[in-house]
């Protein structure tokens, strides 16, 4: 009767506290890779630039420039490389986020959803920063860039990130059960997308028997659709925006159910077996 009643915070306040936790967790994810945050961002830009240069040289040596879309060849390569990096970095960040057995989960406000969202947002921030810096330097120092529909291109970048984070949730949920096997499968998927993403050719010009080998990959669809938004004279005919959205939503639902099951059965003693 005389026991003090704790006042429950409003939903609005709870929502703002949740967003604040995501913000601080995102900053932590950005800083934990390097002691110097600026150095980490610079290295991320350098990595993206090196991958871009490797593909430009590869296209030139293999004589694949003639298969590119009519327009700026470097921009054509960028449209594939940026989508690929955003997808794989989001997948790697989410699959490597703190799971139910992480010491961070011992703190009351922390939960797996905050860990997943912050890891995905940190990866997105890094890739958008790297892409912006590379495009700015190329536009000012090399040749002016013209993107036909920049909003659509940015939407495909976000869809590549979203689908990568969704697939990463499945790896994250399975990781506490078999960390080594899941780590290998995650690495294999990311490396396989160097070829399976289809960024080295144009979907409209590919034969049907070749195209069906890549049609299962949501990244293949987002890259082709991004090129449709980037170039005025290219209209994707064999890819869609709906397919990667459906795949991402299915992966999120499966990942959430698997993560909930893992959280109920996970134990800190699992780490002692390693």
C-alpha cells in the first residue's frame, strides 16, 4: 500500500532513448576498428579506391570495355563496385555484430536489435562517405559526372545495403551454434559475390543461359537497376526492384525468428569450447 510506484516512461521517451542507444552503438562500431576514427575512414576510402582501380584495369586487360554501357566507363564500373561493397560490408558487419553471448548484452539497455541496427548503420555510413569522396575527386579532377536519376541510384544503394544486412542476420543467428562454419560460409558468400553479383557485364546483353545463373542474387538485380537509374540510354529488362525487396524481407523474418530461438538457448559457456 505504501510501496513507491515507479513511473513508467512514455513511449515517446522510450523511443528517443532507443534511438540514442543506436547512435552511441553506431559510433562505437565506427571507432572500434581503428584507434583513430579519421584514419579508419581514410583507410576505407583507400580500400574502395583500390578495388575500383583493380576492376578498371581488369576490364581494360580482358577487353570488356566494349561490353559496357555507352557513357562514362569509370562511372559504369563505380555503379557495380559501390553496390557490391555496400552489400558485402553490411553483411559482414551484421554477421559480426554482438550476439546473445557477447559481454555487451550484460548491460541492461543493450539488446541484439540495437547491436544489429548500429552495425548496419556504421557500414552504411562508411560506404556512403567513401563513395562521396571518390565521386567528388573524380568529378573535380578527372571528368564531370552526370547521373540520370540520382534519387533512384541512391535508392538502389540503400536496397543493396538493406539486402546485405538482411542476409547477415541469418549468419548472425547461426553463428553461436557453429562459429567456424558460419564464418567460413559468410566469407565464401562475400567472395563469391565478386563474380555472382554480375557487375562485370550488362544484364540486357547477357545470354539467357548466363543470366539465369545470376538471377537468384538480389545484388545482381540492384546493380542492374542502379545502372538503369545512372545512365540515360540503359533500361533494365530482365531485373526488378521487387525481387531484392522480397528476398530481404524474407531473410529478415527468418533471421529474427532464428535470433529469437538462439537467444533463448544460448549460453556463455559455449564460448569456452573454443
